[in-house]
């Protein structure tokens, strides 16, 4: 439930920076013979209801959403999501303990996904290209565990519609601060012509509020992307009509200076973490980063004036005693990825020390 609530906060934070409404369909797993599942569903819906009291959150039936959509849009509107790893620290099937942050953009022309630090998209479907494909067969070579796909084996050629193959394409995005904002420079080298190419720009040192693109062009447009968990500003530059060879695009933007927040945490080689700002309160999920560590404790010396708690997956909450908070890890479900509230990732890095093999 806590992870679901963090996701809702993320959506609401990002929706403030969207030009179009977000349309979200949420499915609840309804196990009526399991009280825990029913309670989780109830808590999730209640959290949405509470948020709707003072935020722009509307409940509607699928039919009403369809009616609204067809009355207001002749084609799919543009939406983006900034996806941090909400389930950081949990590991199941192909899910590693940490996934990179991702930008996902979808509109009537294309759908792309960019992983943290990469200028080029990992996935890129160009919907303006006509495609005719047979029904996706069993793809037994890439399917395991009840038919689920191994993401490491997905390629541009075994997806339907086929992804744009970006072999032979390179892109570099740089941000240079200016007196009133920044200038983004995109350098592309391509072995083939491309109708469009979204290029990601990470950690732009400006505030998202009040951002202004000072010069527009039909060759490139800037889509600001805001991390709803940190308010860090990123962006996608959608470049048009890329010819073979080298291409350079410039995007000047105006805004107020802001240093990006580093949400990641690393304490020695043993503990990793990821911070989310929720209603202004820092919340950090932490987990054992090494495979060989089976038990240990994170000892946190309390900074003065701070109220800090740890929340375990079984619902237990612990507070600091005598100026110290102990966070236990023993590879059980309840301690797999505890939540520490009240300290930022930077504050935790300064005040916490890991003790291997400590008691429960």
C-alpha cells in the first residue's frame, strides 16, 4: 500500500506539469478469500479518495473517459511519465533490486522510453510508419515463467509493432548554463535518415516552474519532464528530419537556477537506497546491496531536531532511542526494503553506518 501511495503522489506531482490530462486505468486484484488483499484494495482506494478532496483528481467510468477523449481530441494527446523505481529493493523474477529511472513519452506519432543517463531511447516505436505484422506468435525463445517475456531478450525486431532500429545512430546531449537559463545542444550522428528522434536530457539545473523556451523551431522542440519525486527537471528534445551524417540542434531555455537533488543512496558496499519527497517529507527506501550479506543493521545517529522513523513491510514502525535509530536487515520479507522517513539521502549518508551481522 505504501508503494502504491508513493506512485499516486508521483502521478499527482507530475500531472501539475502536463499540458494534457493524464488518463489512468487502475486494476485491483480482488481476492475475496484473502483479507489482506481486500484490506490493501480498500486502503489504496481510500488514499485516492483522500487525495481527490484537494487535488485535481477525478474518478470516472471507462465509458465516460472514452466519451471525454473522443469529444476533446482528434488524435492521441501527448503525455509523459517520469518513472523512478517505486519497488526499489524488492526482487522477483527478472526484477533487479534497482532499476534505472526512466522517461516515457507517448503521442500520436511515437512512443519512446529512455533509461537514466542515455540520450537515445531504449524503445522507440514510430507510429507514423505503416506496419503490417502477423499476430505475435508464442516467441518461446524469449518467454519463461508463465509466458512472461525476458526483457533482456527483447529486440527491435521481435516486437509488434517493430521498434525503430537505432543501430548506427549516436546522440549526445549537453546543457550549458546561461545568464537567464541554459542552452541545450543535441549532436546526432546517424547512418540513416530518421523522420523524428527523441533525445533525452538529464538533470537540467533549472526550476521546472516558470520555464520558458525562448526560440522555437520546426526542426526540434523541447518537452520538459519533471521527476515527481524530487522536482528535478529533465527533458526530451524531439528532433525532426534527421539526415545521414552529423546533425546539431540548439534549444535555448529560460528559468531560475536550481541544483538537481541526488535521490540515490550508497552506504559503503552494503546498503543502497532511493529517496522520494512526499508532501515535502523525505522518504528513503533502503536495502542490502550485496548478495553475500545475510544480516546486518544500519545505525543512524539522529541529527538534532529531526523526527525519524523506520517502517517495515509488515507494518511495524520503530523510532529512534537515545539519539540512535537501528534499521535491521535479515533477508526476510519484512526487512527486505524498509522505509526511513525524515532524512534525505544526503543526510542518511552522513549519519548512518552499517554493521554486518548485527542482531535482529
